[in-house]
């Protein structure tokens, strides 16, 4: 029987931001999909103020992987230790530590350590994990540095909003419309093309062309994670329009005694350096916020109303 060796990696980056800011970004894992390109969705399952349990979805070497992790947060030391409970194959064990060191009032060093084993210590599997850890760690640290160094303006660059529609029809039909994304080019006018695959149950990887009110066309790529029993579909755009550095969202279907509320929620991080090239010379962050709110809200509300019509039409037919 092969002995599984522990393989260790270390990655670090210097950040022109206070150590407390950097630690805060690492500590709030539910927002990682906003800041880290590989992270698709994070659910906080348990939290007692010091320890937490997370369910995470992320891309690794072009594949969508999911696992649960336990983390121990030490704010005074600015350290977070983590251990994957149910690693995704070929990983057998995965542990690590985030360490934030203050170099000066406005300078920090962030270090990310990983220790992992692979089933049977298979060389191919070890190589796959090393490539995934190295690629994701470099990407995460690089993007976190960019976000942290804009910490004083982060509230301006991030916007979250939602739109809701009331439906007098079955929640199951509303969810079905939102889930059957492959049919959207025939059902949703602003969607001109959509390709989707679902190699894992409930995990959809899709590419979509949409048209905005001004007639411009945008191609986006997304990963969607579907929770049919909870009436939720969460997603992250892995390829975004030029104005957005990140875009995550959620469709939720909530029945009550008098009907159903279906909601579309969006969170966006603006790509500030592209504002003028997209919206014209002199355009600023406030204009970009309005533009994104209107464009996303218009299309998602149109989709909500189509889901409403789908569910209510079925009731009338019956």
C-alpha cells in the first residue's frame, strides 16, 4: 500500500493596505465569490463566533469542484486555519492557514499555506492538485491585493440589489422555468444564444449572449448551483462584461399562503478602469452604478415576469 506523503505549498503577496482590512476580507468567506475568480459560491453552514463550517464551490483546472471546510478564526493573531472535511477527489486531505502580518500602518503581507495528501500518492493526482492550488492561490492573492488596496472606495465599487415579482401559481413551475436555462433562447427575448452543460447534478456551466435596451450585445459565462428543495439557484459569472469585475446572483422562489414571491438578487463589483471606455469620457462611478442597476434589473425583471406568466398560464389551462 502506497504511503500518502504530505505535500506543502506556500504563496504570499505584499499588500498596500492595513492588516486589519486584509484580514477582514479573508474572514468573510461568503463574499469570496466577489473577490476571488475561482470561487463560485460559499454557504456558511455553522458559525459560533470563532469556528465556522462552510460549503464551497470553486473552479479548479477548469472543473467545478465542491467541498466542506471547517475554519478557526483568530482575529487577534490575524490567522485563519482551515481543514477540508469532504475534499473533492483526488484530494484525500487538505489543510492550510491564512496569515496576515502588519509591515507598516498601510502595508501588509498575506501568506497562504496548504498541506495536502492525495489518495495513494498517485503522481498524476499530486500534479493535478499542485497545479490547481498554485493557480488558484496566485489568482486569489493577486485579486485580493487589488481589492484590499481599494478598501477606502470599496463601498462605492460594490453594489447589491434585488427585484421581486408576486406569482399566483405553483412555486414548482416558477422554479422549473428558471432551472430550464437551455430553453431560454426560445422563451426569453433578451437571450439570443445559450449553451449549457450539467455534468454534475444541479451544477450548470453556461455561456450566454444577451441584448440590452440600447441594442448592445454581451457574452457572459456562468456557473449555476441549483438547490431545488430550497427553491434557490445561485450563480457567478466567470466571464463578465467590461464594466464588471465580478457579478454574482441568486434566483429564489418563496411560497406563502397567498402565492409565491420570486426574487432576483445581484451583487456586482465595478471595474473602475473601464467606466469611461464603456460609458464615455467623464463618466464616473455613480453613473456606472446606475447603468448596471438599470441594465441588470431590466433583464432580470423581464425574466421574472416570464416565469410568472409560465406558472400562471399553466393554472389557467388546468
